[in-house]
């Protein structure tokens, strides 16, 4: 499949910007980027990170460490400011304004629609089936892709946010087949580490139209670092690189990201996953005994979606007790729904106490 044939022609034709760090060596005497020769801050971290200099556009060590963790080739990985930037870049590269479309399957992560709207791309919704654990209706999805010649991106999320359900390999490959020659399938795997499913990135050599999004924000406990990765065919990566800002990752981000995926963090990650599993099981057990809870979707990620008698009331009650949970009740199919993140044991204890009191009050 020729990826360039579905990308915006302006992006394919454009001669990409060559930054100082891209077009010359980054050592020796650097007089090619109008930087200051030293920093004005007397701080060891500023000196160590050379914050007076522009950072590497795609830092080699971080890129290779993440490629190793995700078991892909470095040429198939682009470092981004979180998955949010990956979504934005894909939309800008592949959707012609007022012409092309994306497909999303709601309820899902809200940024697909936002990125498309900013790009003036059409948003086609193939709603998930609430009655069926919010599974995607794959027959309807296939028909929607076939019916619309200008679909360029199909966003799939596994585990999905906010319902937590997974997309199987068979389902993914069926969508990839339908998209052959016309669209990219974006598998957003922001939460995949929380479940036992394997990443779709092992399929990228087989399917050039497959894009996988990964992030350090969730299971790597580093949302504040703002680091994610787009994993795709090298031709897709090359196109995204034309559009990404010249220096997307601050030196401080790179430093923090390397720490976030260091050996120490890797050994703690298993404990964290176990804490989430246990916390979720206990919370589901507690919630299932509350008479104001109508439905629970425990899903495969670090959150629980539930339908309650009065979502706004529960959210406000929690807020009054200093606990923020997320109100989804105004979204289609999510009437009465709230989502709560599995926090620490102490945080969940506080939440249980607040919800217990809520039940007794109601
Ligand atoms: C499904 C999904 N994708 C992407 C993101 C964005 O993650 P990042 O912090 O990597 O930008 C989120 C954030 O909540 C998410 O839920």
C-alpha cells in the first residue's frame, strides 16, 4: 500500500524544515542555531541538560530504549508529546480540510473528534453497543468505511476509554483489511499495560496501514512528563516527521522519560499493576453492593465506568468531600455514567468512605 497516496498532497510535496540539530552535528562549536553559549542559571541540572541548547529532535537513547520496550524497530517509532500529539499529527497529515473524514466509535477518547474538528475534517461516528459491553459493531464499522471514499483515519482504542473493553486481533485485522489502500487504522493503546493483551505493534510489518499509539502517561506513571510514541510503517513516520515541531521534546522531558522507564521503574511497574488490579476488584465488590449503582463496567484498564441513579449528585458529593471523579452523563449512551480512576489504597479508602456516606444519605 502506498501511504503517500492517502496523505495530504501538500505534505507529501513539501520540502521539510531542516532544523540546526537535524542538518548538522550537535557537537563541536555550535554557532548554527542562535542559542546562548552558556546558561544564566547556576544550577547543576541546567548544566547537565545543556538547557541553553536546543534538544535533539528525536533523542537517540530515548528512542532506542522505547523501541526496545515496545519491541519494534527504531525506524518505526516517533517520539511525541504524549499520544495527544500523535493524534494531532496523524489528523493534520492525512485529513484534507472540508474533504476527508475520520471514524470514531463512541463512547471513546474525546481528542479524536477535537483533532478532526480543528483540521476541519468530518467526524463519522459508529457508536459502540452499550448493551454489549460497549463492544464495537464491526459490521457497521466495515460498512461505514466502505461507504465513505474519503475516510482517512479509523480510531480504535484498546482498552477503550471510558468503557475499558478490548479489540481482538481478529477484529483488528478485519478492519485493517477493509482499510487497505484507503485509510489508516489507529490503535490507541494508552492503557494496554494494564491488561494481558499483546500490543498490535507486532503487526506493523504486515500492515502498513496500521498505526499504534503508546504513552508513558498511564502505566509508566509519568503523565507530567508528556511523552508518547507513534509506532507505524517507516513511510508514515517519515510523513509525521515533516509536520512535528522541530524540537518537540524538551531536554527535561527526555531526562524524565529515561528515568520513568529505567530499571527501577520497570521493577516497580509490576507492583503498580498489581495494586490497580486489587484496588479495582475491591472497588467493584464495594460498588456492586450499593443500591444507587445501576451498572458497572470494570474493563481492562485503571478505571471503572459505572451508571448510577444520579451522576451529577454523586460527582458533586465526591467533590464536596475533596475527591474528583469524572462525570460522563451528558454523553450519548452514557446517561447516568461516571468514571473513576483506580488510585492508591488510601485514595480508594477515602472514596469508599465518601460513597458509603453518600449511600446512607440517599
Ligand atoms: C485513550 C487515550 N488515548 C490517549 C490519551 C492521551 O494520553 P497522553 O497523555 O499520552 O497524551 C488518553 C488520555 O487520557 C487516553 O485516554
